[in-house]
């Protein structure tokens, strides 16, 4: 009864307008406006409206996919099984992730060495090693970015080795850093060979750039080790090496 009463109240103005023979377009729109709005609301906002709005049946199509996405929001953000890049061989993906993690470990090693010299008030050596730490970290990010450029899978950061912080003398530090640079040179050479094995020209070129850079780093570190050995033989002259590195930056 309440519904019928409401409808009669709703339609009454319309009936009275028609009865008075109103033919003005503006008045007709005023009269039929409520009915028109009700029809539009019923068409587009009742429970079965989504399939009609998107031109698909309620059992599938765009509307069905939208409903499934709303039921499982995580599906929108998943990177697994996504079509697209995905052209990086699993062996190459793993080698890149491990080398990127190694670069992070090297950054920490340079930073720990910097702290050692900073506590001995060799500010020039400490600053130089800290900049090297930043460079190693930037190498890591370059490798991680390359992984994401080549595949839809997220790069993996493996366990980062803790750097040594208790050193016998300054010579030990520079020798260990020198060996690390040579290790990375070998790593990129092996990765390049693996890329060639799988016919990955892009990674081949990427590794070649790092190989050339590692050659420069090895040459630079070799010179620093020789200078450190020369200065260290004469007690009290290491500050000359500290000043030389400070002026080189």
C-alpha cells in the first residue's frame, strides 16, 4: 500500500499536466523529467547493469573479468606469468641477481675500509674509499635495473656478505679490495660467456661494458696497492699517500 501511495503521488503531477492540455516542450520536460530520470537510473544502476554498460554478458567478457579482478585485487599487481618481456634465460637471470648482490657487498667492503682510515684521521684515503663505495652501489642498481628491463620477474637480492672490519694493517685492506675487483672482472667474463652460450646479444654487450670498466678499476687499484706498499715501508709517511688521494678527487 505504501508503494502504491508513493507512486500515485509521484505520477499525479504528470496526470494533471496532461489533463490541462499542456503542449509546451519546457513544461512537458518538467512533467516527464522525474519519470525519465527514474528510467535512466533503473537502466544503468540495477544489479544487472554492468554487463549492459560494457557490452558483455553477465557470464563473461569484460564485465566478468572486472568482477574477477575485484574479487582478487592481488591479481592486478602480480608480475608472475605476465606476458611481455620475459626473454631472459633463468640461468642469466640468476647470474645477474647474484652479481648485483655482490656489488652491494663490495660497496659495504669499501665503506668499512673507509671507516678504518677515518678513525686513523687519514681523511683523504677515507673519502676516496667512500666514493668507491658509492660507485659499487651504483653498479648494483645498474644491474638490477637491467634485470627489470629484460624480464617481468622481480630481481632477487641474495644474502649480502658482511664486510670484514678488523684489519691487521692498511696493506691488508688494499690487497683485499684489489682481489675483489679482479673477482668481479672474472664474474662478468663468465656471465658474458654464458650470454653467448644462450645467444643473448643484449646481455653480451651489457657485460662487455662492465668488463672494460673493471679493467680500468684493476689498473687503478694496482697502482694504489704499489703506492701503499711503498709508503707503508717507511713509518710515518702514509700521510703523503693520504694527501695524494685527497688531491686526486
